[in-house]
């Protein structure tokens, strides 16, 4: 199959970007109407001024009544022109801001539809930069571009008509010279485009760096890494500065270059107009009017080249956003089925193979059979595939080949929502967000009553400490639970799972941040909760998994030993070595 051609930055980006404006055709039409009224009145003023000049040019023969009337007309015209310009800007602003809003919605929706692999391999700061910085660049570029588009096109056409009416020969000279400015602008735009694309990429890189280091400030300070992190930041920031200067320098050449060409237009009008006045074919007032029209005719060209930096930044940002929006979606899945909401938990994994990258195989020919209600512990050295197995069970990643079934049904015949609603998951890393304690506990069951939330908190043994908080269950938790200890954060996550009461559990070092006394209490609560439920327990402390029905010993993506705690010790194999080394180390 022929490989698809990769889209170049800026190629087809503008037409696609303008499609997002199409739902607001009504506002665009009104903006066009107001632009025509604004330009028409704006062009009427020079004619009135020209007539006023002709009525006041002869010494001792000034018609003050006519001049006064004409100047009053100029004032009314200018005021009305300003009102229509304001209305035009209001319509164009609404188009732009609604369009940017829609694009941000699409990005956020895309975050929920792409596979986790896309999120994992892209720096989170870069994703945030695309939604915020790049979307803002689109807004700035569209705002300037659409405003100049509506007023500029109408201004050029109407001014050209008036100039042809006044003097076809001078109008022809203006039309012949003016396109030179567009050729100059197009040449400079081509040079500066690459710099703006690179600038957007560097903005994403620096956003990623800042996001990472702000989130890991404790680690930076604990290891005295401030100076090195500052140097790394300065290096990225310097590259961004150089790229930004180049992009602004190249793009800033467009405006003075086109103004030089437009000055030639004005000079030509003055020379040809003066010759016409000497020949008696034009009045002085008509020459003044024509000069004003010539300036207004060239003004849109100047304004368009003046906003080239914003337009280039907008196209670069749009290209990065479309690159993300065009990334692969998760594979199609069946619709939710209420019959899948209450699974028993008989799990079969047959000949499963999986790798994060094609170059490195991780899980090969993996087989596992778990009956409903069994407690399965997974142990092994770091990188053996414990967390990967959890990712496959939850369909965070899909297997490359083989099958995974629950109660005899393939998990790929269920919707992800149905599948995941049957799992309760507590990881070593706590998942909290900026909301009240109640909302965090009820995250998986938003319609839970206060009594249900409190009951779950009591099971997780956090009711007492929550009751001692300033506002109890209404106490707000800051971002990532920074105002709580690590143990308290993890207990809230445990309470969240206890509230959902799912038929299957996944506990990945769920009590790693809890003190020993609380761990014993929570383990008792887990033991109650795991009764009759299929449970997967990932643990490094082997003392916590003695009561498991099955212990899977994994190495290099495969199960090398399987059985109960006593059976594995009697085998005197890899598990026995792990267990004995751990306790020998603790007794030393």
C-alpha cells in the first residue's frame, strides 16, 4: 500500500481552520454587511472633504455655508462609520472566540478518545501547551486575519471603484504597482513560516519542562538539583529566544517592505494627479480625494502584512493541534450493555502477547486461569510485567494477539466502560483532584449519599481524621492532595473503591504509604472486601500476600512459578529466593 504523504506545516491548515468557523455563518454574514457599511461611509468622507476644498480654494470666494454643511456631513459619516466598525468587530470577535472554544473542546474530547499510549509518549506539558498556547495563537491570528479580511477586501474593491470613477488612468497605475507589495510579503512569509513552526515546538518543550519540574520540586530540592535544572531551563529558554527573534525579525520585514511599495503608489498618484490638474482635467479637491483613496487602497495590504506574525503563529499552532487531533483513536467497541455490569470474575488469558514497542517484546505466550472469588498475587522483579498485566486487564492497552475473557466473554466484545466499571483499582500513586473530600471519595459513584460516603470512609478507617478536618467532608483537597499526607491520600483512594464495591479488585502496592498499624487494619478491611471477589494484588512486600489463593511469580513477561505461598516455598525456586532474601535483609 502506498504510504500517505505527510502534510507539511501550513499545508491545507488554513482551509481546515476556516471550516471550524463555518457554524457561525450568520455572524460572518452580519460582519460582512457591517464591513460594507463601514467602508462605504469611510469612503464617502474623502469625497465630502474634496468638495469642501473645492468650495474654499478660491481667495475671497469661500462658500462657508457649503463648507460647514459638508464638514457636518463628514462628522456624521465618521461617527456612523465608527459604529459599524464596532459592530463588525463584535461579530468577528464572536466568530473567533466561539471557534477557539470549539477547538479546545475537541482537544479535550480527543484526550478521552486516544489510546493511553498516545498520552504516555507525549510530554504532558506539550499537550497542555497545545490546548492553551497554540489555541490562543489561533485566536489571535484569526481575530486579526478575519478583521482585516472583511474590512480589507471590501475596502479594496470599493476604493478601486471610486478611483476608476475619478480617473481611470491614475487608478490603473495604482493597480499595477500595488501587487508588488504582495509578492514581497509572500516571499518573506515563506521564509518566516519555518521559524514560527519551530517556535511553537519550543514553547511546547519549555511548557513540558516547567510542568515536570514544578510538579517535582521536592525531588529537585532534596537532591540539590536547582542549579542543573536552572541551566537546563536556560538552554531551552535561549533556544526559544533565538527562534523567537528570528521569526519576529523575518516577519517584521514584511510591513516596512510593503509600505515602501505603497509609498511609490502615493508618489505616482501625486505626480499623475498634479499633471492632470495642470491639464485642467482634475480639480485640487479631486486630487486630495484620490490621494486619500490611494492610501486607503494600500492600507489593507499594509495591515495584512502587519499581522503576518500572528497569522504565522496561528498556522503553526493549528498545525500542532491538528497533528494531535489526527492521531489514532481507540479501537471501536460495542455499545454499553447492562448485562456486562454485573460480572462474576472468571478470567481466562490465553496465549497473550504484548509489547509497548515492536522492537522490544515483553509478554509472550502468556496463559492464566482465575476463578471467581480467587485472590491472585503477582510478584517479581521490577520490569517483569506486573503493571503491564494490570494494564491489559483494564484495557488501558490492547494485546497484540491472544485472548482475554471474563465469564466466557472476550473483553473486546464489551465496551471499556462496562469492563472498567467491574474493577476497583487502588495504585501506589494516589489519584486525587482539587475538590472536597466527599467528592474525591464519591468520584466513581457521583450519586452516592452522604451515609454511603461516610460508611466507605469508616471501612477505610479515615472517618476520624476527616471529621477532624476544618470542614469535615467538605474540606477542599488541593491539587494532587498536597495538603494531605501520602498515607491519607491513599486511604481516600481506598475509600473510593470501597464505596464502588466492584466485583473485581486490583491492588497495586495499595498500602505502601500507610503505617504498619493502619496497614493491618486496612488489610482486614480488604480481606472483607475481597471475599467473593476476584482480586489481583501486586506487592513487593511478600508478607502481605501470604493469604493469596494463587501467587504468580513473573519474570521477563512470563509466569515462571505459580501456586500458594507454602507450595512455592517448597519448590525452593525463584519465589523462595525472593522471600528469603527479603526477610534475611530485614533481620540483618
